[in-house]
């Protein structure tokens, strides 16, 4: 599994990067070689009604032989956004693999927002 992290203007230390990678490997390990690449994008996003920033987390998983799953979460802090996205990504990948198997192939990108 290849892992890419895009962090925008957020200051993310190496310890947190390693933690994100380890948690993703745990969440996606049951899918084995089906998971080719995982891209995580973290950024600050301004709320419309307040001045305090929210944290945006998007996880995109590219599957073999083809297919893509995306989960997007916005929350008040980085840890909450990561936790929610990690919780959702395993289920989303599982659903996509089942759908592909039932349809005899892969499907276009699926997206879950929250």
C-alpha cells in the first residue's frame, strides 16, 4: 500500500504522520493487495458562521484492479476528523469491493461525506 499525505498549511509532525499511516494500515489491512494507494488530505476550512477553523480530512483509496473510494469529513479538530474518516474508510472500501464482486467488475468512484 502506497501512502501519500497532503497537509496544506497544517503543521503535522512526523509522529502524527506515522500514526496516521499506522492507523490506516490497521483499518485497511484486511483488504490486502486490493488497496494500491491511499491519499490523505488535511486542511483547515473556515466555517461560514464563525471565525474558528474546522479541519477537513479526505481519504482516497485506489483499489486493484480498478476503482476508487473517497471519504470526506469536516470536524472541529484534527483528531476528531481523522477518527471519523478512519472509521468510515474501512466500511466504504468493503462496500465497494462487495459491489464490484456482485457486478462482475469495478465501479466508478464512491464518495461519502460527513
